[in-house]
C-alpha cells in the first residue's frame, strides 16, 4: 500500500502528468554531461545586509537545458543573474565566489560586462521588445557590437535569427512594423531572436513563458528544445511541469541554498533529499 507521501508524490509528479514533447530522445537526461559551459563555486550573494545566496556550487553543461526551480524568493533568479553580471547594477548588491565561463572567471580581471552579456544573453519574464521595428529590434545588437560590415550581411543575420526563433514566416512581410505590434508570444520570440542575433553561447531565461497563454507557452517550450541543440540554456521556472517538459538537468533551490541537482527525470522521480521530495509533492512552495 502507498504511504500518504508516495500518493502525494505520484499525484504531483510532473513527469507522470505531462507528455513528452519529443519522443525520439530520453526525457530529462543529459547527453554530454562532461562538457561544462559554466561552473559556479562558493557563490554567496548579498543585497545590502540581506544574504540571498549561500555557498552555491553548480556546473552547467553545454547544449543542455538546466532548470532552476524552487519557491518564490529562494534565490534562483538571483543566481541566474550572477551568470551574466546582471546584479552589478543593483545598489548594494555584492557577490563572493567564482563563476567560470569556459574556464574564465567572469568576475575577475578586465572582463567587460557588456561583451559578456553578448555571449551570455538574457530573456526576461515579460517580453521587452524595443520601441523599434521588428527588423531594428533584431539588428540592434549586431549594429552596436560591430558584427556586420554590410547591409546584406545584416539582412542575413536578421533573417537567420528570426528563423531560429521560429518567427520568420510570421513576420517576413512585416519587418518595418513595430515590435510592440506583435502578440505577447511573438514578442517573446522576437526578444529571443534579438538575443540570438549577437551569436551568444549561453541563453538565460527568467520565467520566459509566465506572462503567456498556453498556446504561446507551448511554442516557447518547443523553441527551447530546438535552441538547445546549439546553445547552453538555463531557465528559471515556477512550474515544475514546465521544468519536466523542457530540461535535462534540474537544480532545486530553497532559502538561498542549492539543495539538489541532477538529471531532471531523477530529481522528479527519485529525489535524494527529503526537502526536494516535499517541494515536488506540494508540501510547501
């Protein structure tokens, strides 16, 4: 007979509840765990006197979707922002520890945060297209970073980026229209195209579908699967079902600490820590 905890876990198990999107590969497994793109160790973070992260250590494989889950205020978004130094602009924010991007500590030496953010792009919770045309939204990054030398080359980057974001067919005849004229889901894909246009190696996503309807959310999740073949992706999500659908690795945060990390299917179906089990089964969060 199942115990109460086992019954709750079975009911709340997102892998059991959610069908796999791609059936041609194992769900929630890492293909190349040895290829580490970002490595964090001893990461502590403060906002003024309040400590938000406590001694976080996490390795993030390349060409893999890593989901950061946990209750509100647990530190997952704070940790996400440490990976491209987005916390630098917050008054009173202070970090200790090491974050290596391809073996280089991004907080030491003469690392230019602007150049870093071109390589480690960010997609936020709410779609934030610039008040420019669809074309100029995507072309903005290549222009300011001097990536292109001709209009033809820029046109190619815009087209390829929109294709990779799954938006080209919908907007190819509307490139001069404003980016804000698109639907919410299209705006978020436009922002992803804008991120891709500067050829990043990592894409950070902070609740990228939380403001979207179910159909647009499904499209974003499919897009994440496609992008994962060429990029390292880290996604913060409050939805355990979404984490189960899109990720191969899952890291569970609680009260600023990293409680558990592993292959997604293992974290959800056979967690090592009781606190992880309690969160997944709905006992708190």
